[in-house]
C-alpha cells in the first residue's frame, strides 16, 4: 500500500503542553484541520496485520455484544465532491436511516466507490436531478447535461431493468481501507487533548488519501454514544478522579453505548464487503462485520498514537495518557502500552 509521503517535513511544534502548564489558546496544537500537506508529519506506515481474532475469541465477543439480527435500512440522500486542504479529493455521502434521525456520513476516497441507494434510478427524475443528488459518473463540469455518462472521461453507468446500478466489482477488487469513526466534537473541533479522536481521524484520512481508495464511515454518536452533554459531565467526573469507563458508569451509561450496525449497513450500500479495518478495538471488528458477517474484515491495521511514535508530534497531556491506558487496560484495545511519555 503506497503511502503518500513526498515533500513531508516535520512540523516545528510551537510549544509542548505539559500536565503542569495551563494551555494558552494560541499554544493548543491544532489537530483538525491541519494547514496543509506540507505540515503532515512523516510516520511509520501501519504494518498489515491479521484481524488478531481466533474463531473462539470472535464467537466470545459476538456473544457478549448482542448484535442485531437485521441491519438498519440506510439510504444515501446526496453525495458531493469535496476538494480538501490535505490534497486528495473526497466524496462525501450523506445517509438517512430507519433507526435514528441523525445524518450519518461516509467519507469516500475514490470516485469508483458507488452507493447502491444513491445511484438507483428514481421514477420521474431527470438527468439534472441525478447530477444534483450526486448520482453521476466521472466529474461535473459547467454545461454537462447527462449524469450517467461522462463524455470527457469516457465513463458510463449501466442499470438493470429495475433501475439498479450495475457495479463492475473488478474496479476495486482489493480489500478496501475502512475506518469507523464516531463523532467527537471536543477532539475534532475544540482541540481537546483528552482523547485522540481528531488525530486518528486525520491519520485515517492521510492513509486513505495516499492509497487513493478507502472509506471513513462517520457516525453521529458523540461520546461513545452518550451525547455531548453527558460527555462533558463525564469529563468533570474524570477530573474528580474517575477513568473514562468509571465516569460513564457513574452517569448510568454503559462504558460504550455505540452501535456499529449503521456502519455495516453503509458499507454494504457502498459495496465494501471485504475490508481492511483501521482500528485497535477488537470489539469493533466483530461489531462491524455484523451478526451474519456480511462484511468481512480481512486485515486489521493498527492506529498507533503519534505521540508514541515521535515524541514531538501528536497529543501530549496527562489526560490522553489516562485515556489510552483505560482503552488498553479496561476496554481490551490491541495496543501495547509504550514506555511512559515525558
Ligand atoms: Zn474523542
């Protein structure tokens, strides 16, 4: 898997936040967004790994998870090309579903990954309607009139009699890189150093951008599913001495209230049935595959915190150390704890 790494230089951190210093807003290292690809640090590419699960372990995890028998129904409402500050273009897919009223997303790297529900022909719609929804092939250019055919790139879509898109599976036969990401307002937007969500999100995007093919399923389940308000309360309990698991339990929430069946349904809609999953979380492997393993995780790629790879990069805080320790010791994540940072 080629990782895009040309012209990458190490950023010069303006300062390092230690547990004893009070962060100045100007000194908070920006995790998302980064200003340009020139500042993306070089890191060791994750080594391919097996899913790390024996059949017995998989079954034991499955038994403990109570996975739903049927998957949610998802429908892709719209898709649009997004040029990014990081370089690669992405196709953002917005989904509705039949189990909650949230707008979950798929961030797709690669024009050839297509949503079945988005591309299905709808009665009475025009080619203009299809282009507006994002159900087009190739690239939109001013004056283009046909959604199903790109004359410039010489690409054309074909449909069954019932209007279902015919997919040429050969266009992406390799297992596709996938990351399942749960929304984290604090980590992605408010520069929080309590967790590594923003960093992991950026890393997943960087790896997929380099590969040119991948999908981040972005689920709107803030705070491991408990919501932002409850997460803020949990942070206060953590400042009072609880770890992330204890804090959730004190608030009468499960340690992890997330549901990944929406991710499974979205991956199936995108035709991503054999995947390489970027995760350290064993339960996530089993959860994403679903009860009947309609999606198969063929490889697991670890997400190593940047601060463990290069001291100057990544998040440094007392809180992140506790957060990562809890993930490893209390939640069974597949990370080896490194020698203590700082
Ligand atoms: Zn987070």
